[in-house]
C-alpha cells in the first residue's frame, strides 16, 4: 500500500460496534466505485467485533483493499486516527464511523468537492438520521437543518462553514504537515471540532458537501450515562483550549 494518487485512504475505528459492522461493509461495497484502501482499527472490542473484522479480510472484495489493526486496549479515537494516518500515503483521507450507511457514489461525489476547492482542507457531508431527517449539514454557530426532513433543494450546495460533523469527513493529507494531527487530549468527541478550528486558524477552509450518509449515532455499545460523561469531558476540554485563544 504505497503512495498513490489514484485511490483514497478510508479510516474506520471500531469499539464494540459489532451490530453496525454488517451494514457498514455491505453499503460500502455496494455504493463505492472510487478506488480506496480501507484501514480499520479496532480499539480492543469485547463484543465479537474483532472476529467479524477478521472474516471481512477473507472476503474477495475486501481482502486486497483492507488492512486491520487490533489494539490491545482502547486508545481513544483521536489517537487511533493519528495511528491510521501513518499507514497510507494517499492525497486524501476519509475518516468514518462504523455506524454509518453510505449512499450511491458517495465517495466519488466527496472527492469531486475536494478537488474543486484548493484551500478546503476538510470536507464534511450531509449527515442524516436513519429516518431521513437531517442531523448535521455543517455548522456556522450551530448545526444546520437539524430535525428537518431531507428533501431536494435543502442544503444541497457546497458551502464554506465553521465546522463539520465527524462521522464522515475528508482531510487533505498535506494539512497535517502544516497544523499537526488530531489532538490526542480528546479521547472521543470534540476532536473534529478542534481540528476544524485549527484548519481555519491556519488560513484554510472547512467545506460542506451535500453528500448524504446515514448515521445511527450510537456506534459503540456504551451506556448513555458514560456517553454523556465523555461528551461533557470533551466539551469542557474544547472550551478551555479555545477560550485562551
């Protein structure tokens, strides 16, 4: 898996995401025509995810496209992303949650947007709930379109924004040399918001592309109490980091 301009590196980090993995891989295979290499990191799942991911390596479609790394402990999302960045050398890297479903030609459309805007170093997508309502169409001060039923003409244009949502987003590899990788202080949640701010602070753009994907938003089997605690910790960290700047 050497340097290539003719494919994209996809990165997916899983932790106790077994129930979502079949949908992820099935929709990825069905809806992705653009050439890719898939780097999967499992953060020491205990729900059968590791065994399932091992079987995917044997599938004809994925056996030459996929590299699997299984960590001995849960190192968190930002640290796993940073680890995966070193595996490939493609110009573009797309970071993916395990609990998403892709739509037809999603990657081709995302690459097209990235190619059009030279200064856009991060490109996010239109994130939909399973029922088709918009969860996140990029954000200025707050997420656009949340709760509105998706339809033609609604947030269907590319736009430079402040933030994108982290379940599916593209990063141009060149930007890491300019601003560094993801901040590993963020164990989970907030790392993409922090990264978008750093991108904009460096004079580059964060772009929204109206490529729809479906997101279940509960990719890891953890309690709602633990999830809320993690969100609060990351929100506090984000506030403290940027209130000083």
